[in-house]
């Protein structure tokens, strides 16, 4: 792990493009993308590493003796897909995954009509649905667990994947004493979802660079003809480019445009408009996210479209982006193991206020999904405390979309207030935040 971190820091330092703000990186070349067969091999290696090394640790940490992940075909628990080998497209009939902590090791298996590859051998010989549930009850009695985790949660969506119908069938199958031992597995689920392992962290930088390279391609004359190309055209260029590369977007990319003369409410959460034709002198912005090898990114960057007589970025724009990088530093330097998302937000806001920055912070965890679980650090529509999710504490080896914006007066636009929205994928190693694929410290220049 330390070796990996050192390599990432060295690469960032060698490729830095800003004197003051570290980890700046311009990404223009797309890293190698594996075919689907090779992807499955990599994902299955990661899965086995997580199941063998991470899962026992998390079950002990969360106090569970047994964890049940129960699914029906086409009505799967979203968590199911983080636990099964590739390629898996759906559960088969009723698929019961069982994880039993025994002698500091986790025994994992299915109680289902089919085994799932070599990862989950079945402990049921087949029969009726009632017999399947009866077999699960027998196995539970064999292990005699004190706490049986099931995926139900009032507050965390990803930990609430057990349907009411399946819960009722489980409850009906169990003796009363084991019914009383059913508990929410939310802590286990959150920690499973948010924790990144060393093999994942070795791959994540290139995944982020894949997304960033497409932004570089889009924010160029390859994709933009000023006076012709619209914001929608550019959004679809990005989407189609991801599809060509066989990278899966987890939301539709979008593009907004800020322009001299725009009238914006200073208190509005977002500036910039869609449904516009891109013109010389415009400030363009995009938000994109992809998933590859089971890991998701979330990225926002900004660009400037040159006027005919311009051969460089106007100084006011350079200064504005530097303010955005300053806000990023205020946020990431506030990270500390054990602090809650709400505490990190408050510290960031206090730093911004002292420096006179107008900023908004709405940072979220990243991982198997784009809007992942862990500590929420502000929301775009709530810059005060976030109940529940904002109270979750920060753990090492967790990834985040460092997301927010600053508002700055731009001299070149008669001191019009502009917004610099930024978002970069990063991870926290327990001591510091490291940008997985570098961050934007200089403008995309469309000339």
C-alpha cells in the first residue's frame, strides 16, 4: 500500500502543471481498456481478495455472526452485484447467500438451486421453495449465530435491499429464537461498500484518467466548432465516446455554458445554462461519470473557448480556477480519520470564510456506485448539517468525489460573478487525500 501511494504521489509531482496547487494533471491520452473477458478476470481477482481479506475484518467490526443476502431473479438486492463473480447478470430463481463467521474466518456459500461459480458452492440439493427456506433454517440452527444481519435500513438505501416479501418468507421459516436475532446489517453494508482494497486502488487511477481523457477530447476543436456546436451536441459526443470505448456512464453527461452578460442570482446554487450554442469567449463546464471494473468515477471540469484574437487564457479565468483549487485544498486538508462528514464541512466552511472565498461543498463517497455510502460532506441544497449520512465517520481507504464550487468576480466580464464547478475522484489513505487521476489546475483551452 505504501509503495502504491508513493508511486501515485511521484507521478502527480512529475506531471504537475501548477506551481502552487499540487497534483495538477492534464490527461490527454486514454489508458488501455480491457476487453470484457479480461475485465471479468480482473474483477474476480478483486472479488476474491475482498471476500478473503476484507469481509472477515468487517464482520468482526460490525459484530455480526452471520450475514444473509437474499435475492430473487430480477428483484436483486443492489448489493448482490458487489458480491458475485463476473459475468453475472441476475440472480437465479431465489438466491440465498450466506456468510458465517467462524474461528475468525468467513464461510460463504449459497442455499440455492445453483452454485455461483467457484465462489459460492450450494448447500442445498434442490426441491420446492418451501424446502429451500427450510434448508436455510436448518443451516442457521447448525451455526447458532447470536446476530444475523439482514439488509434492512430506514436511512441507508444501499443497506435496504431485502424486499418485504423475502423478509416475510425468511421470518416464517425461522424458529422464534432466531427471528429475534435478526438485526440490520447497515454498518456491515456501509463498510463493505465504502472500503477500497489495495488491488482496487492500483486500478482506480487509470479509470479516472479514462473519464478525464474524454473530457479533454470533448473540450477541443475535435468536438467543438464555435457558433455551431450546442451544449447538447457536446453532451452526446461525450456519451457516445464513452460507448465507443465500452465504458459505462452511470448518468447522462451534461454541459453548461456561462457567458458575459448572463444575469445570475448570487445565491443560486448553480450558474450556467444548457440548450445553448457554444460561442467564442464562453466558459464551458461538464459533469461526467463512468464505471469500469466495478469502480465508478465522478468528474467536473471547466474550459474556455478562445476568441479569434486570443492565444491564451485570460488572467481572470486563471485566477478563478486557482480559487477553486484553493477551496479543494481547504476541503481535503480538513479530512481526518474519525471526523464526521458534518465536521469536515464545518471546518472547510470556516477556512473559506477566513480566506474570503464564496464556496459551496457537496462531496460524496465513490466506489461500486457513483453516489456511494459513507460520510456525506454537505449537499448542494443544504450547506448545514446532514442528518444520519453526515454523521458517519471518516475511515481510511475510502474514495470520494471532491465536489463543490466557488463564485468569483471576473474582471474581463466587467466583474460579473462566475461559478467554477469542480469535481475530482480521490481517496483518503488515513492521513491525506490523494487525487486518483490528478486534478484540474489549468483550463481546457478551445482554440
